[in-house]
C-alpha cells in the first residue's frame, strides 16, 4: 500500500485558485483531497493515481459552521468539529448524531463532511443524513457560478454525485427550521462506530397538536448506497408519538427497499436492524421535535 | 519541482526543512526520513490499526492516512515527544505502573490517541475510554490494563 508517483501537489488558498489549478489538467488528472480518510486508501491501493493532488486544507471559505440562518456547514469542516458543535438546531441533529460516530477519533479529527458526501461511499453515514434532512449542496462550477443542488438530485449511485470533475463542493446547508422539527440518525456496524451495516435517518415536522405533517426517511448500508425511502416518510404522516404506530412505518420501509445478504449480514438481519434502529430514531426525532422551539 | 516538494515540518519541536517526494506518507517521513521509529506501522498502511497515530497540531491522526507534504507548515508530535526532562508523561507512567502493554507494538499509537483524548476529556468514564480506543488495535492485552492505565492517568491529571 504505497501511492504511485504524484507529479504535483498544490495547496491553494481560495476557491478561485482551485478552479485555476483544475483548468490546467485534463479531466480526471487532478484530484481534490479534503480529509483524505477514504481518498488516501484509494490512492495507496492505486485505485486512484492522481497526476496532481489539490489539497483543500487552507481554503478558509470551505471551513466552519454557521447557524445564523438555518445551518451551513463548510465542505472542509471536520467530523470532530461537527460532533463538538452543540448549537446545531434539533431539526438537523441527525448530522451531529452521524458525525459523532464516524470511524474513530483519529478519523474524526481529519475526515470532512464534504469529502464524505463527494466520495459517496456505498456504506457511509453522511450522504444518508444529508438526504434524510434534505440538505442543499452548494457547488462552485468551472465558470465561477455557484449552483445549489438538493440532496435528492446530488447523490446518484455509490461513488457518483452531481458534483463534476471540474466543480467544487462549497458547503451543505439547511433552511431555518419551520415549526417543530427534529431529526435523528443511528447505525449498527460490526464494531463500535464502524461502517453502517444499516443506518437509519428520520427527520420530521409536527403541527400544533404534535402530529407529524412532514417527514423524510433515509437509509444507509444497502447495496445501492445511501437512499431516501419515500414510503417511509409517507408512512410517518399523522404519527402522534404512539409507539404502536412505529411498526407499520418500519414495515413500509422494509417493503420498499431491497436488503442484500452479504458477508456482513443477511437480508433478514438487515430487516430486523431497520425495525430496531427505525423505532429508536423515530422516537428520538419525535422527542426532539416536541422539545423544539417553534 | 516535479514529483517532489520542499516542506518545513516541525517534529517534537525540531524543524525539518526537506525536499521530499509528493507520494511519501507522513509515517514514512517520520520513520525513514528523520529516523524516529517509535511510530509504528501495524496494518501495512491500511489505516485500520492506529499504531501510527501521531499528533498533528495537537490532534491525534493516523500518519499512514496522510502524505508528508500535507503536514508542511504543521507541528507533529510523536511518541518520542511525550516524555520530557522530568521523565515520562503521566500517561506513559500509568502504562508502566498498570502493565498497560505486553508486546508494546500498539502502545505508541495508543499513548498518542489517549493523550489527545485526556486533554478533551480529563475525567472520562470507562465507556468513554473504550469508545475512544476504537481506532487502536491491541492484540495482546484485551484492553483491560490499557483502560486501567488511562483511568489512572486521568486521576493523576494529564499535565
């Protein structure tokens, strides 16, 4: 496990500088590196052999968390920073749930939200919570124009996103929560904080009577990668916190996804994980929403 | 210029101005280039074992998951930097007192991770210690004495 030759290494200071560097190389020759906790594995195994590596660590515009108008997390914000940030609105608490349990301490000290969503690994947490909380991805194009892409339109299959080779993910953002909203994420893996065999994200909004009037469910760990489960969100409409109403919701999720059997877990085991984790995150998201300041 | 870069990396307070290949891993810079072999490679550079954990500007990171050029301009601390003229750090002393190692191969990485951890969590519970150790594999001890040593160091205070 040792990287192939890397002709050039650059550490630009601004988004404009990144675009200039990218423009100097044929498509695919230059690779952006964020925290590198997945990318370095691919580079060391020579799955990737970048001619040029562009390190984003010094680009201040990609760093940090702002909760003044909703929530905006810069693409280069590390998991440890997100996990330690206690002013994330409860509507988006699933983001913190996920960031707090990625990998291990060392990985959380380096890995970034932007790196994870752009890598879109088949079994990963951040794409799923960004989908489940309906995040908005701001992308800077080669022409310098910034476009906004909804999570639903950003994630394609595993390792595929709407962010092009000549584009740069700037941030992930969420609007000011409307009314009482809460979210939660939990995964189960083969070891503590390991990759999700199944991960469940739920976000929901409540009306004045604490009845769910909007909800999203997303799942991690299936063969198609992180995905939204529309039927799960629909089944949560009208949910009033009654624990007996949870079973039909997780049943609707199981009915509308295809659980694979692999060396990690059988399909039947995954379905059971959806029931257990689903019940837990639905309850937690609901509790968080009821406690939220409208 | 091509394939190499000039870097200035401070390791344990000493500055190294070097020209190195872009593809050199930080762990190899530390071990092969400047000869500090206390930082170990346990899992053939897969990022799985944590034996190569060092501090980058104070935060525990795996030095096999970084290129050395990425550490340009940064402060690196290795296990050799933990002790000072007054002797072992409280955590090192606790590992000694509590028999927190057997073969010792994983110890350097665990000391670096737990030093950073104790700075953030000066009074951790056993569960917190065990969860914080996930990134470090030990195949001798079963972790019992490691956890005991971290607790003992916390009781003494980390600095």
